[in-house]
C-alpha cells in the first residue's frame, strides 16, 4: 500500500501548498513551522480538503484514521465508556491502563485536555488501520506521555503512519523524514542520511552530529546511544 501525491496543491488567498512524493508502508515524520501547512496536508491526504490542482492516489488503503490536534473535535459519546465503544474496540484494558476505569460513566468533556488526548490516542492506536495520520499528537502531553506514545508507534508493524508535528525533542523512530518549507513538501530521505537535508533538524541531533556521533534515527534511545559513544 502507498499514498502518492502528484503535484497536489491547495491555494487560499496569498497562501499555497504543493506536495509531491510517495508515502510507503512505515512511519513518516512531516515537520514544519507553525502555519506551514502540516494540518492542511493531513486533511488533503485524508480526502477532507478539496485540491486546487494535482491528485492524490491511495493504493490499497481500505481504512484510515486522521487524529486531529484537538481531540474534542471527534468526541461523540455521552460517557467515556460510550466514547471508547464508538471506536469499535475492546476498551476495558485501555481505561484500566489510563486510570480512567472509575470515570467510565463520566462525560469525556469532564477530562482534562491531557487526559482526553491520551484517551483519544489510545483509541486510535487500538485500531488496525491501513493509514494512521496524527496532527500534532504531542500537544497537551507531558514528557512521560510523549515517550509512551513514541513507544507505541514503534511497535506498529502494519500500514502507513504519518506524524505531522513541530515537536523537536521527543520523537519516535521513523522510516522517512519530510518537511514543509515555503509551501513545498520536501522529501529529506531516510535517517540518518536525511539529517543533512533536514532544515528542522532537532538541536540535539545537530549537536551530536557536529561532535562526530550522528544518531542512527531520531528517537530518544538513538540519541542516548549516540551520546554514549561520545562519553564511552
């Protein structure tokens, strides 16, 4: 399965976004500044935003989920239990793991933003979808929860996962890095060779590379391993 963008573009007033490239199976990171067009590209790929030109082909994609930055936009259940059930998953273990089992009859909107984000991400990751897209999944999460999310992403073995974010500190291992610069989607390549082409390279990776110990990938484990080579 794959997603092919062939000069897919969106134009609004004096702003535009143009994207070409192929997203194959694996985990992809799309980085870029706030307002660069990451969210727009996500809804374009999902087929929720009309293209101004070009095309997007979704080969062998039978199921997809787009996780928005603000999870309250997708709440449909009156209770937390009903919200989980709406995803069509076995959710008892999820509520137990999140410490929300006693709140199962409460409204999802009674949760804090961080709790609701954690619940939403757990439900999304419980689905075995061909295409998973996360728009700023790290927002509202503390460092521990960001690390936990990265760990769960690292265990995915099926389909295409695309993470759209400006997070630069805690990230999962990825198969390919992309970025949006001046309204153009740029394919930086596969780590670690992609680092030399990546304008939004995290400071820690840049510094380790300068010290002669380039990480193999972008996760915290990869950064720790590279740092140990310096001090070992």
